[in-house]
C-alpha cells in the first residue's frame, strides 16, 4: 500500500488527472459486427411552421377534431366532457389570414362524458309532454359554428368571432386561436396536406336556454378545441389514423 501511495505521489499532476478521468469515464456502447446501427430519430410530419400552410379549401378531420367543454360542479371541482365526430370546412389564404373562414357542425347527441348517468340526464326527455328538458333532450339538433371575423393577434395567433347555434339559439362567440402545426402526411397514411389549430373560449349556457341547476353547476362553460383539417385535393382526403 505504501508503495502504491508513493507511486501516486510522484505522478505528474496532469498524468494523474488523465488517469483518473479515463477510469471514471464509461466506455461507449459497442456495436457488434454486422449489427445495424440505431435508427435516427423520426421527425413528425407536422411542424409548427406557418410557412408549411398552403392556401385552399380544407375539410375537418372528424377523428382528430374535438371540443372539450368544462363547467364548475358545486364549487368543488371542474367537470368536463367532449364532442367528437365534428365535420366542417376551412378556407384559408396564408397571405391573408384575416380572410379565413370556418364552418363547423357538432353532433350534440354524441356528447361523451365519464358518467353514463350524466349522459342519460343530458339527453333525458322533458318530465312532462311539451315541457322543457333539463339539458339537450332526447334528439338534440347538431350545433353549428360559422366564423364572421378573424383578427391576427401575434405570431401564429388570432381572434376568431362567429355565430354559434346551439339548442336552437344563435349567439355570437369569440375564440382565441393558436396555430399548432402543418405538413404533409406520409403516403402510407394518405399523403394529404394537414393543418391544425387549438382554440379556447367561454360562453354562458343560459344564453342558449340551458339554464338548469345554475348556479350549482356554473353558467360559464369553458371551451378547449383541437381542430385538424385536411386539404381538399379533389379526391378522398384522409387524415390518417
């Protein structure tokens, strides 16, 4: 032991440091001869680059377009549900984003919630014939949103105003929209051009005749929207899986 300590003491400092570094550094992973090298990371086809958006007529991808609604439940917790299978169109010219136009159809009867009992209540018929249901009733009409104005507010952001028809009532609503991504899908997934956005907004359900249990369940309904659109190339556009 003393001899080892003595030998360490006579090492030049630089040599001692190099030896310590070599001993503490793990060896790189060895690839066996004939074994393929690891594949490089795969980039997503969609990128947050507005220059990838080409102008034209787009069709909503119903499998990747969702509206999340959220209300306050008794002051204890938020409760949210979803509308899916949404259809619609987007017409956009990237050089004139303020002229973009959106029209969407939302199938209210297909509302999704975690509780089967709540869904039953949302679609429950009136207690008396000719009366008013608590919420949507058994055969609610689809909701419709049609934009009326777009105003850019920053890089990839805009404010969109429009008219929402829900429960047979039409009222103006305003959404804050953010560009999410654009690009071209792989040929194996349809090869179409896609563009996607996120949007948020708030409405009062009482404005649409849905005033049951206010204020125990909040009048204010927060909206969070994910919208994907496939460019209409004149054929059967597909948004993939």
